[in-house]
C-alpha cells in the first residue's frame, strides 16, 4: 500500500507490520484531519478461531480480562489486580460486564476500532466470553504476547530494536 494509491489519505504505518486490517487513516479535507475507525481483526463470534483463548476466557474470564486491562492501561494496572477486581465485581454484584465494557471502549478508542459505547455494553452484557475473546484476539493480532503483559511486551520490543539486523548487502545491484 503506497501513498499514491490513496492521495487524500495518510496511513499510520505503525500498524502495517502487524497485518491487522487498516485503521487509523487520516483523511485530509481542506487541512482538516479526521481519523477513520477500522474494523476488528476478527468477529465477535469468532471464538473458535483461537480455541486456547476461548477456553481460557470460558473457564477463567478474570485472567483474560486482567491481561487485556494490563495492555489497555499500558501497564498502569497489573493483570492480577485488574483480574481480581473483575472477579470480585462479578461475584458480588454480577455486573463484571459493565466494568469490562469500559475497557472495551478504551481499547476501541486507542486502536480506532469500529463500535460505540452502547455496542460495547451490549456485547459484554449479552456475551461476556465472546467480547473478551475478541478483545484478546485483537491485541494478539496487533503483536502483543498477552502472557507477557505491557511491561514484558515493551521489554521484548526494546530488545528487538537493539538487536535489529542490518539490511543485506547487494553486490551486483538490484536484479529483477
């Protein structure tokens, strides 16, 4: 995808390497920039496309939620604290879905994903397992290793930048 294909749009190149469907286009109209929301990498009911995530979420939603919250909050809340809070809210009030819906909204805003606050609430209220699984799959599709958390992924990324290989040397120029 090059800039000549879309003359009125600038692409956020940060997401190119992840292979996730395009989100974050900026359309230019008379010097006004508008961010356009993109689609999720998988559907709400695509739970069985990743059976391990589906099983984890079905039997231990607090772990799935804690990992999502850790990434979405960029490490400011730990996986264990967020997961425990989700569990307590779910057990005491039965409304853990409202707490997790807030994180879905936060995640949508961070990654320019289609949807709205009402849809976020409905998704979590009607099928908490599907909604959490979709969010988990989305973060995995964006290159996060969910088991590492925010700080582990940041460390992994920094190590990768320090050890980035150099471009191969071409002896005879470019050949088609």
